[in-house]
C-alpha cells in the first residue's frame, strides 16, 4: 500500500475536528499528530545551510538557542560551486543531522531570485539565474530526501526583499513571473519532488501568497504536479479558510484554536467543501507517514566538518590574481591583516543562524600549514568607524612583507533576515584599510567575506582577490587551502557584481512603496540586463579564475535544425593546459537572434563542472530541446517557442564565450506571438537604465498599476502595520507594548533584538496573535475595531487580559 493510500484510509477514520487540527501546527516547530490513530507529532525546523533546531521551548518564538550542528556555507556561496554532486552531499549530510535530532522536515532551500544585491537575505538564496537556482536546489533536495527527511522549498513566491515582506505586493508581469521568479521553483518541484513547499508572506497579483489559489493550486499542483504539503511561512496566514481553499494545507506556527474552529464552522455551514479538507488532511497524514520511515542516525562531526571545508573551498571564487601572486608560499614573509582572519564572517543572521560545534579561523589554519605571519586587526569589529591607529599599525605590519593577506568584507550587522541593506558599499573602515595597505605593499591579497555583492572601488589597487562569500564553520580551513594552493579555486559567480548599486536594474524600484514594489525591469534581472545593454560590470555572471588554464575546442552540434519533437546534442572539448589539477565550470548560453520578443541577450541553458589533470581533456555534453528555449506567452497563457535562428554559446562566464554555433529552431506557430517592439518599445532601449513610463509598465503588466500608498480613509485591518497606525493614540500605545514584548523576548538574544527592532514598524497587526505577540484573535479584533473608531472594541481588547 502506498503512503497515499494508507493516509486516505486513516483520514476516513478521522473526525471533522481531527482533520481540521492537522491544518495547523502544534506550536512553533511541531505539526500535530493524532495519537489514537498512531500518527506522531513531527518536527519541522530551519534550514537551509545546516540544522537549526531550537534546543528547548519549541512552543516559543523561533530564535532561541539551537542544538550544535554543522554550519555549511550559505547558499550564495554554494551556488558558486555549480556542483550538483556537492549539493547532493551537503543535503544528505544535513539530513543525517536531522535524523540524529529527530527532525522530519528541513525548512529550506530558498530559491528566491536575487533581484537586488541589497536584499538582506540574499545570503540564503542561490542566484540571479533561475536555471542555476533550480538545478542546484534540486540536487540539494535529492540529497536531503534520500535520507527520508523532507524539505520545504521556500519562499513561494516573489519574496525578493525583506523590507515590508509581510504586507508588500510584488507587482510584475506574467511573463517575468513565469520565466524568472517561478522557474527555479518549477525546476526544483518537477525534478526533486520536495515533500513540502513554504508559501511566502508577500502579496502577488493582488492576493497574499498564503491564499493565492492560482499560485498554490493552479500553478503548483495542477500545472507542475506537486503532490506534497504547502506550509505557510511563519505567520503568513491571513484568512485561514481562504488559505485552505487556495491550497495552503498547514498554517505555521500554531495560533490559538480560533483558526481550526473557523475551518470546522466553514465545513459545517457548507461554505467549504469537506473534500478539500480531506485532501489537505490526506497530504499532511502522508507527510507524517513518510517521515516515520526515517531511521535514527549518529553522524560523525569530523566528516561533516571536512565536507563543510571542501564545500567552502569548492565554492570560493578567485576574482583577481595579478602576476599569479596566489597561491602563496608557506615560507614567504607574510602579514595577515583584518579581524575577520581570526573572527570569520561565515553565516548571516535570522532563522537560518546555526550554532556550529566548531569554528575554524583562517589565521590558525594558515599557521597549521606552517605559515608564519605577523598580524594586525586593522579595524574594530563592532563599528564601521575608522580607527586611524589600527590602520597605521596594519600598514606597519604589512610593509616589507613578501605577501599580505588582508581579510575584509561586510560585517555581521549588515546581513540579516528582516531588513535589507541600504548600500552596496563596504564599511568605511575596511575600505580605508585596504587602500592604506595597498600603498605600502604591492603584493596584496584581499580575502572577501559577505553574502552579497559589494562595491569594490579599490579593486584595481590590489593584486589578488579571493571571494569566500559566507563559507560556513570550516571557511577558515578552506581559506588556507585555497591561499596556499592545497586546493585550486573553481567557484564561478552565481550573480553579477555590478560596479555600483546604481547599475543594478532594480535600482530606483527597490524596495518600493509602502504597499507595492514594482518589478519594472521585467525579465532584465542580473546578467540578462548587464549583457543585453553591454554595461561594464566589476565581475560578470559565471566568472571565476583558477590556478590553471582551460582551453575550449571542438564544438559539435548534432543538427542544424531542431523542431519541437526532437533534441539537440551539443558537445565540446575542454582541456587543462596549465600546470595543476583543476575544475572548470563549462556554461551553455543561448541567444536568440532577431526576436520580435523582448529577450535578454542570452540565457544560461546548461552547465557542467569537470575535473582535469594537467594536460588532460574531456568531452562535455549538453542536450537541448526546443522547449528549453520557450518563452511564456501571456496572451495565450502558455509556453511557446519562437521560430528562428539561435546562437549556441559555450563559455567560461557570460562575458567569456569561447565557442559559438547556430541552430535553426522550427517552433510553434509564430502568428500569435505578440510584437513587443511596438507594445513596449522602452524595453528595447535600456542602455540608459530602466526608465519605463507608467503607460508602458501597464502595457507590460496588462493591468493598471496597483495603488502604491494607503489612503487615510482606508479602514484598518489585521494587515495594517505598526507604522500605519502611528497617527492614533492606541497605535502609539501599541508600539510601546510591542517594544516591551520585544525586550522581554530577546533579553538574552542580541540577534533577535536587532531583527525585531528593524522589523517592528513593518509588522502587520496579525502578528500580535502569533510570533510571540501574546494577543488572542478576539483581542486583535477588538483592537482593530478601536482603530476604526468603534469604541466598543475596547471591551474585546481588554477581555482576558
Ligand atoms: C522565515 C522562514 C523560516 C521561518 C521559521 C520565517 O520568518 O521567513 O524562512 O523558515 O521563519 O523560522
């Protein structure tokens, strides 16, 4: 009997109340079970780059101390590995830790697209490219689920910023939605069948994700065939019954029983069909049954630490290496500068924050290899302010050395869930240090840490740059391996690094207005924009150096004409022509020539990572179906392939194309392909930035631009934010009350305090009943009545206090 059949049989024995009870969590981290039917409660917990299981108090808000576990490099790093096998291994290892700690579902991976370098949570996401994000996520999911541990693919969908993430509406056109923001989810769902998907907080197409039927049922289930459970992001539920109708199976975390009662009432009064509740109950039961197949496991910390180290080394990107300064030699007279050398930046803050059982630092690891180096801190860790005497000391230490290793980047306080960065700049004290040291030593290697692109105005003044991103608990060891040539760098950038923030296509439309954020750049995200308008970037998508060289040759296409029934095989040869063993990420891009569509200069359509000894060659093979080149035609709500000539490009980065070929595609009937040049001419002329008029954006959207601001007259609802109600005395009192709650909740947790304070004004009132807010749903209703001028609300608000 399949799990599904078994689940159906069990649900047939459940009472209405039992079925409804399965649709919400037991507390913060557990789903409910039904004891009399032998269904246990199961634990779901964060993710994504390690296990963050709260040690105790599963009922309370989510940033308490967690059990020690392995902190792997975060997603922005591992995506640069372009290595599916490595992702599988990391997923499997994290699942082994879940098995040891009795966790049924890991809340990750996150595949939201990096629309802007400023998104505070970019470190938890993979790429600006949907194919890369989807492929890497699928491999990770397969690794986790190979252990009978589930994942929650998140945050579905268009949650591409932290600012006002609980209430904002992402405004974008259907084609961009399908081709860019849904694609990674689609690939991961179809390839790896995640046990659960987590819907996001935000609104899209006029409705919250948590009750968006088109998103959760029509697209996810009907079009993509998803059969698992949809879980809400924590506190993302707005109207529980509407959510259930739309396809949201489980609400997390637990709110008082009011929502379960609402479900029961809706079934009893006939406004919600019992069959739909049955289906949700079957899916949740099936999830529980699948998860009890999981066998306990005892993992070996040293082997997971070694995997974390290998992963960090495979993911790091060598951005610059003038005169082959790297790899350094252990015997050289060296200086190590920068507090990050001893106190690494290795993860971000928020729900993904791991408590590692071990933390390497590069300074000690370099020493272990025999490097004797003088050291200076160079900057204080707790402030961005410049400390002149520390810089002077660093210059003194760096002077006359054969090589200087300088560790810098973004401080901890810059990267967290709950808020976005407001600049792409590094802290002033790091920049000044690099500039000062570059003046006294011209053998300067900068080792960069941070989860997202930074402006590097000093890049021309230093000789080498090694980017570690946030490399997890073993990044110190990985640094030493790479700097001293024990491992050859092989990471390639999973996102473009623009010269400055203003170059980014979302600039001016990020993070948006109080109520909406407009994705005016449409399809032109990341390299799709930079390459289309030939904008200089600091480092392009797919770029990364090695200590060896690779040559590309012998491009072969099995045919020169491809129709919708067939496949094209593309092969080429890659040779290691340098002196050391190395890995190369071979990238396949396709460019459509003379399209009537709005189309990016090129799109990534495949990648492979190969390992080659010096002098060795291998064949790299890709297959392509014409469907892989399809665009989404919103007019007919379907994917379609445009006839014409397409260029096949094989490259070492999006700006380093080594081989080209061409193929004629016999696509679908071209007659109903909209001529976008006449409809939205601005999108064919983006050289001077994204300056799209409202009229044109509306033409792209196919609907009016939704209101950007609340009006004074709009009544308050559970979705009004704390900042929306500051013109009311009760709003100001509430602010004080919430501030107090935050202080109490976060008294031993500085991270939680920073995050909560930054998020405070954006918090919707519905959070007062979840996430430690301490109010009942009835009290909340009273508060809202009061805000809307109904004085009787005070009775309800004060009841039960
Ligand atoms: C985050 C999710 C996370 C959940 C549970 C939410 O605030 O957006 O990514 O899994 O909390 O910690």
